[in-house]
C-alpha cells in the first residue's frame, strides 16, 4: 500500500522541455513512474524522446489531461511562472500537483494553496523533493534507487534528510516518503501525512523530520497525541542554528524561543514521540521499534 501516489498515478510534467524537467522526467521514467506527457506553453504538438519513450508535449494542462488521462502533475517551472502553472493545474482538476520549484513568493503560494484547498486538489510543496512510493511511482526528484518498499511512512521538511533517512532504513523500506518542503506556507503539512499514514493499513510506523522555524512540529505533536495509534519517531534539524538567521529554507528562522529545535524536541517527547539526536540515531530508533 501507499498514500497519494501509486501504480494508478498518471503523471504530467509541467516544464518537461526545460533542462531540469527533462532530466528528472528521465529519472522518473527509469524508476517505473507512468509519466504520460509534458506541458510547455507554445510547444504543443511536439514530443520529447526519452531513450525510446516518446512523450507528447501539450500547451495546456487540461488538454494534456483529456488526451492522456493524467491525474498528477510535477511542476518544474521558474518561480516567476509558478503561480500561473499551479493555477492552471488546479483549475484543470488534477488529483495532486507536486511543486518542486524553490523561491516561489510566499504571497503566490498562499493564493494557490488556498485555491487548491477550495478545489479539493492536493498540493505538495513548493520547494520540495516530491513524493515516492517505492516500487510503484515517483513524482519529483527523490532518488528511486536508495531504498525499496516496506512498512515505514516518512514525512519530512528537508529534501536531503529525506534521502538520508530512506538510505539509513533501506534494509526495511518505505510505503511512501514525502518531502513537504520547508517554506513558511506549504500545500501538504506533517499533519496531513500523519493522518494518511495512520489510515494506511500497510504503514506500521512513521518517521517525521522537522526543522527549526514556525510551529508545524508542535502542531504535529498535538495531532499525534490526539489521533495516532502507530509509533512515531522524529528528528529535528537545527540545534546549532544561530537565533534570528534563516538557515537554508525560507521557513527555517527562529525568533526568541519560538521555533527552536529544543522546543520542538520537548513538544514531541511530551506526547511520547522519541526524538533522535542525529539522523542515524533516529533510524536506529525506528529499526528497534519495528523489530520489537
């Protein structure tokens, strides 16, 4: 089992004809994803060859959906065009839109996230690595060869820590791993993923990766206490971050005691979630839970 992405996911790539879109489309295809088309305004009617797989390019998302039955999109579009691409994908009625783009203005994100909520479209990102259900499908830039299918659900703010945790627990494997992105506003939250993993019968335990800034982890801790029956282990990046300075992600900024790694660690531990001091220790905690 997996959540949100599986063998029935038919993927469009918005920006497939660009360098990043082309590179990661090739990787998604190599991992077994059903990528069915690209969307680039002005290049409709052309196609792109991926080692013998010829994918059509359309001018509009709705046109591509009608022709291919696509239900998911991955967006590789420069920040100044991202709001328009997201608006088009959401209006077309896709099930899920994964926005990889970094540097999207927060005002733009706020608009299209609220638009997606009203339309019932799941948005993952922006500024995220995407989502992967190993052995089923991969939508984004997560390396597909570092782990296999298994009983662990993973939700993470950080792309690189997503990859590291998948590799650390490759001997066990994952149902789905989701990089939600580290911007101040994101379409899918830790809580959304926790709720879906709790409902998935094949996910036995969950790893949550957070980082300094905001209160998403504290809210996740409250949700875990009230709603989860499955074991959760956590890792919080940023214990050595200086106060008041943005670290890597636009959302990773600490003001006073609000948003510190220590405050998040304490919030998790208060509801029975064990917090690892390093990614490797966090993986070891999860391995111990699953092996009883």
